[in-house]
């Protein structure tokens, strides 16, 4: 079981929680949800960075060891994502991939000290030796001289790192963070030009890079992209469900063009730059989720989404929560969600409850809530973050998210209303 332990970092005090297949954090603004998400991103992307370095090490003729590269990569990401004010006296951060494989970070003034557990360090030393055995082998030397040298190196070495680490978390070949404030990416017709002055943020860089790769895939409709990839929508109800939800959330159908794209609903068309803030904010959550279904369904992926509900009407918030659950249940994607919305939390709770009711009558349950959306509580962590403290909000007696957390907003409104009603 993966676990993150944080001591006195930013607004966070002493926090420990398990990072499960489906993790959701709720809490007020500036409570530290994004801080935790960024730390999870740094640790989760360690193996992705190692895989890239394994390939590039030959091309760039680098001689930095895997251990030194990993330490440097973690420190650079910390420096790029956090300011010096985040660090306090006795700051310490530990991420456990499993009990004997973990990474410690301690801040010593102007530098972060990265320490590996003995098992982790031994493994890094071991793969260093194996790496040289591979690249010095006759097969590798002969094939690397061919005209397709780079393609051979990628094919030969890309799976080297994940194959060397036995615990499953290391096998995430793709880690992506979809940040809040993403509407600016939706409305930009030229990402390269518009974001040329934004640098040194690995999360934004990676997100923009991903959008740039897939934008042109959406120059036609969603059905066309499925058909192009030999997906029969009459037989694949999961993809059809995803399409229906995406169109419903967007209140139309998006097509990309050189001006950024437009959303069509019947005879009405609106350029994405003139669309509602909810449409702009949700667009690349929806489209990147669809890409996961089309291209990366079998690929291990860890996806972090900040505030999926941003600027959406409650009905659309419920639908985007269900789309996220659909992805979790029907691909190899693990999810980490931060939210302010009780609607999103209530939606996830409803899907957890549906899974429980399916044990009594799966047929009736499926008619009310489709099986493809059910969430198994054993794979879910839900936490409430406020005042630097994280509370586990799973009620272990009923195996659901605590009702008082789901109903916080409505309860406060109702209490005020009742008090007003009592005024004679």
C-alpha cells in the first residue's frame, strides 16, 4: 500500500494517508489539497522520469547514475513547484511505495536532502549494473548501429525500469496532472506562442505538451475518432457512455480548428474562446479522459485532476464525477481528485452505495446506476482537509463517505433558513 507522510510543510501539519486507486480530497480553498496533489505527482512520476532518462542517457551520452538522477529530479521538481516559504522547521516528507521502498525528503536550509531506503538504494545500484550489461551486449551494440537506432533504443529500454521494480505503483508509465485554471489552455489557438514565457513548472509543461499532442485528434467528432480506431460504438457501450456524458457536460459537441475550436449544439455554434467558463474549464479534462479510453485503456496511468467541478452547474458536476468513475472502472487509470464540491463527493458516495447494493440485487441496481459506474470502497480513500489537518471521512461501519461531510453545505443553508423561519 502506498502512503504519503507529511510533517510541517506549507499549511500542512502532520498528515498520513494511503494513496489508493481512487483518492479524493475535499476541503476549503487554501487548505493544502493542491500541495498534496503536487507532492503525489513528484513521487509518482519518479519511474516515468527514470524510464525517459534510461532512453536519453545513451543519446545524450550522460554518465549520471540512476540514483543521482532520481535525487536531482526530485529536488528540481520541488524547487519548481514550491517556494522556500513552504518549508518550515523540521519539515519532512516521506513517500512509501511499499513498506521497505520509500523516499525521504528533509529540508536543510537552502537544500532538500533526498534519502532512499536501503532497499530502494540497493535496487537503484542493481539496475545501474544491469543497464551497463544491456548496452554492452552484442545484440544491443549491433542493433543500435542501424538506421532506426533511436527506435530500437526506445523499444529495448523503455520497459527496463518498470520491469526492475516489482511493486505495481512503479509500473505507471504515464503520470499526468490536470491543473485548475486550465481554461487558458482551452482558449489558446497557439500553445507554443502563448506559453513560451511559462517555464520551470513540470505540471503545466506536461499538461500543455499533452494537449498539443492530441488537439488535432478532435478536428472531427468523438464518434469519428472511435471509428478511426476500429471501435464499434454499438458494441462498446463504455465508449458510447463516455461520449454521451462529454456532450452533455459541454452542452454540445466540440471540434478543434486553428482558431481553438468551437462547440456546436443544433444550429448554434460558439467559439471556445467565447464559450462559458464551465465549458472552457472542463474541456481538456473531458477530452483527455476520452483519449485514455481510445488510446491508453490498457496502459497503466496515474491521473491527478484539480477541481473537476470548476464553474459547472450541479447536474454537470454529477456527470463529470460519473465520467471519472467510468474511467476508473474501465481502464488501468488510477485517479487522484481534489475538489471543493459536495456534489462531486455525493456523486462518488452514490456510486459506492450502488456497489454495495449490487450485492443484494445487481439487476435492480444496474437499472438505477449502471454497473460501469460502481465504485468499490476498498479501492477508495476520501479525506477532508482543513487547518493543516487531514481527516479520513470513510465511515467504516457502513463503508461509505460520512454523510455529515457530504451534506455540510446544505446543512448550513438549511440551519440558517430554519432560524430565519422562526423569526416572528
